[in-house]
C-alpha cells in the first residue's frame, strides 16, 4: 500500500516519539485512543504491536482506549482472523475480552473496550495517539500522556450493515497495518 509523503509527515510524529524512547533505552508505551474503543483504536493497537515485533523494536507495549467503553466490534475480530490472527473470545459479555495471537511465541494482545484511563492502560509515560477526530476534539487533555499525537483514520463503521462492510474493514485494517509498519520500519535500534 502506498503512503503519501503528506501522510508520512503525520506518521513521523509517532516515529519520532518511538525513536526518542528507543534511543534512551526506555519503554515505549503507546495508547491508541478513539471515541468508543471499538474499531480503529483496536486495529491500531494490534498492528503497532505486530510491527514493533516484526522490526524487533524493543520494549514496545501497545494499548487502546476510548472516551467511552462499548465493545470491540465483531467485524474487527473477523477481519483480523481473515488476516491470519488467532483470536479467542475469553468472556461472553456485552463487552467481551479477546485473546489475540499474532505469533506462536509472542504474548497475546488482550482486546476489549475500555476508557483510555482504565486501570489496564498506563497512567503515565505514554504517547496518546488519537485515531479519530472526535476523540481528538472531545479530549483536550489526556492525563499522564507525555505526548499527544493525532493520527486519524476514516471510520469503517460507516459501512456497517452494507454489502461493502467486509471490504471496508479489510481496507482500513490494511491501511493501519501499512502505516504502523512504516512507522516501525524507520526506527534505528541502539547499538
């Protein structure tokens, strides 16, 4: 997938944050935030963790949250399964908890909808990556964030219930994957 120079400029703010942390041999905590923590923030959290692992960028832990908690939309899990992830639903509730495996020997990602300040997420020393303009506008201050980075994506929710739904979710997942792989491909590890 082609990433325009204009979009790379947006993504470079995240790459610069990650590079500063890696250069300082510090943990890299990234909290991807969207309004309902149901679609874009989950795709971003998962693909960023995969990209960090792929490029062997050390000490990266990715989280997600919202301004409100709802549930991870089922089409997100279906799209990721189609792309080769192993996903197991651990709870049968209105807000299920998912175990998401991207590699046989990697720690699974825990996916469920929560607010950005939920105890599961870091309380300080993290970058808040705003994945939707609504959360970016509606959340002027994220307590504990060292940096706030807007990297917004179009909401695949617009396709829900349409014949294009599966394709739109696939496209959004590919876009986010490509962009997170771009970010982590630029990181120079300490020697």
